[in-house]
C-alpha cells in the first residue's frame, strides 16, 4: 500500500524496495534528480519516463526538503 510522503511522491515497500517514487509509477525520485543533474531537461524526462513536468518539479521539491533537514558534521 503506497504512502504519500510528499505531494506526488509515494513510498511502498513492494515498489523499488520502499524508495521514494513518483506516484503511480516505479520511477524513483533519485533517478529524476540524477538525470536532471546530468543535463536532461524536465520535458525530456517527462517523455522518456512517462511522467509529467509537475512530477519532475515535485521530485525536486522533495529532494530540497530532505536536504534542508540534513545536518553535516565536519570531523577532523
């Protein structure tokens, strides 16, 4: 049973081992972010993975919210 963890983003232990995915798909958020980082345009992602540009934006928003709560400690 999928659980919504952010708008358009779900987790389900039975899909991609519980990794966050675009709702209603098996497209992981980290794949979307990685493709954008590699230079792919949102419109290209939309066509390639059959998701919407709004789904791409939701993945970015989710990633930003996760990073906003991450704490980095410098040791050395």
